[in-house]
C-alpha cells in the first residue's frame, strides 16, 4: 500500500516538474519545507535527471530548490512564532514539554541557531520541520533565511547531482535515500525514549 502511494506521489511530482520546470521545483520544495513531508529525495534527483537530459541546468535546479525551501520555511517559521509558542506554553506539559525545555530551546537557537538550521537542512525528515521550532524560539529572521538558503542549496545540489550522475537510472536512488530515512527515524526514536525517561524521572 505504501509503495503504491509513493509511486503515485512520484508520478505527480514528475508531472509537476515536467510541466512547470523551475517553477515546479520551487513549488514542490516550498511544500516540503512547510512542514509537509513531500520527499525531496524524489523531487531533486528527478530535476537532476532533467538536467542530464539537457532540459534544465544543474545549478538552476539547485537554486530553484533552495529558493523553494526558503519560501516554504517562512510561513512555517511564523506559524511557530505566533501559534507554536502559546500552544506549547498551554499544552506542552501533556507532551512532556516544560517551560524549562522552552527556555533551553530559546537559548540554543540564540547561541547556535545558525548551526542548528544549517545542519538541520542537511538531514532527511528533520529539514521538513526545522523551521517551526526556529519560529517558536524566535530565531533572528535574517540569519534564519540565510542559513536556510545555504544549507538547502547544498542539499538540493547534492540530490540533483545524484540524479544527474545516475542518468536514466535515477529512480534506483530512491531505495538508498529511503534507507537513510530509517536511520534518521531510529536515531529520533532513541532521542524520544531518552527524553521521556528524563522527564518522568524529574
């Protein structure tokens, strides 16, 4: 069932890019960065494949992807700033988020926000949602956009390059990217278990 859904989603993604070109890349990567898990592991390699065919340029698709990430991240950032914090302050205790955690996040983003955003944009799954906590912590907007663009440009270029190098066999890359997602998910699960244990002890 999941494989069928991914196949349908991939077909739609390819149709959007084939029809809209660079604008389609901006649109799709914008959706992916607005806390909607649309797989960039399909978007960018396919765009790289089109660059391989000569229909686009490699740097063009990478720039379009990075611009889309910035565009999609801005509403997610403001959602976190104006909607996320009140919700966390009011209902956070029900998901084990205390005011202490909120203060820690504020301090972390104030001191290391650039690094958090930059690295977050290079990690599958994490990159989709990183704008929201940045907004909750009210990270400096100029720095947020700058590091979102730089990190996203690297990510988009590498994925597009993989599709470009794979040529006609670009679809074979999806298997490896999805395996990497499982690694990230496993690390996330370990973090959640540690987080819950720590809070229950407190």
